[in-house]
């Protein structure tokens, strides 16, 4: 639940 919400934005920022 909380892990997914933190992994989603963290992954998008890494790709950017």
C-alpha cells in the first residue's frame, strides 16, 4: 500500500 505509492514516484523520477 504505502510501499507502492513510494515506489511509483521514485521510479518515475529515476527515469527522468
